[in-house]
C-alpha cells in the first residue's frame, strides 16, 4: 500500500513561498504550515515524497529575456542560493538529488528502491518532465495514486498534473489547501479545470481518511 501512493511536492521554495523571495507567489507564505503538515503526514505514515524544484543557472531559457510571467520570469531559485531552498518541515529522511541530466536506470532504481524515500528532482523549466529522469522515475515506481501540493498552481503544478494525466493509470489527488497560484488564472478556475480532467480535490483533513 505504501509504495502504491506517492506524495509530490511542487516548487515549495523560498523564492516562491516567502514575501521577500525573488518570484513571490502572493499568499504562499500562508500555506507553508499546510505544506509542512502534508509532508509530516506522508513521512510519519511511511509514504515517500518526490519534490520537484527549480534550479536555475545564468542562460536558462526560463530566465533569459523579457519576463512575461508565463514562460519567462525574473531570475529566481538560482542554483545553490538561499532562494532555491525548500521551506517548512522536511523531516529526517535522507533527501537524494536527481540532477537535470540523464542518469542511468540502475542509479534511479537505487534511489527509489527503499522502504521510504525522499528525493528532489531539479529542473530548469516550468515542466518537471523537462528533466530527462522524471518520466522514468514514474515508470519505475508505477504508483497507483499521487497526492500533489505546492506552487504555482496555475503553472508548474498544473503542468505536472497534466503530464501525469497523459501518463495514464494514476489516480491523482490535489490538496486544495496546500496549493497557491501566481495569478495567470484564478486558483478556483484551475482547480475546476483539473477536477474536470478527473483529479480529485481533497483537503489536508482528508488525508487520514483517504490514505
């Protein structure tokens, strides 16, 4: 059962979550405690976590050019800088890093072939599946359900969920009180669009009943 359910933490990094961050998602500091609660629930109940995170360097196409806040953004979550750090409770499980370069299948299997794991998949674009390892990790794990939370709901969260929908065969849950959008679309509109695509919207209080 524990291996069949995966928790996916999207871009819950300082530059997005804190008002002084370089690409602040308005109101995101208000869900930090909820993000921590979801992580804590997962870890204390034996579930594994994948976290997708921005990890930018000068010249990345997402931060090069005039910002339109849909495809190009001001520099943020720069590699190794404080703004790239995740916020909130992270627990004491060893966190393994999946870099944005092709890894061997055996290396990926070693990372996830544990009773419980916590890994970070780094990316340089909005879409987590731009990392060449992300789809392979999902294929290796073959989870029956994935619980999604984080920011920004209308960009990276939405793209990741839609990527997982295309994968097929996975029941997707979105924790509605642990997500926040940047404002390309309203949170309510994005949630209804995802619900129409079969994503189940749940609250943190539902976790114990569902999993």
